[in-house]
């Protein structure tokens, strides 16, 4: 029975990661959900999507409370990642 259970391993570096990045570039708000999986292999791309997302939210903010929400968005650099995509925490 144990042989029937297969764990499908994939790399966020593979085509799946690239397709997810393409999706996120069209829908930057979703970056907050997926960034931690992509940062080790796609730090520059994730950073750019975060920039898009933050800009969009800042432009839509109409009061101080909404702008504070923009400031609370986690970014790849705040998540403890360095430029090489390695976790340093």
C-alpha cells in the first residue's frame, strides 16, 4: 500500500514557478500568498511583483488607515531573504 502513495516533488524553479510568476504579474495582489515559495529561486521577479502590488494599493488608498495597510505588506527583504535567495534568519 505504501508504494501506491507517491509524493510529487516539484521545484518552484521549474516551469510551475515561472507560470506562477506570469500569473502574479497579472494579479500582483496574490503575491502575498505565494512569495515565500518563489523567493529562493526568483528574488528579483518577486521583488518586482511586490513593487507593482504596493504601487497599486498606494494609488488606491484614500485615507491614512488604508495607507497604513500598504505599509504592513511583507516584502521579500523583510522575510529574511538575501539577494542570493537564501534565508538568513
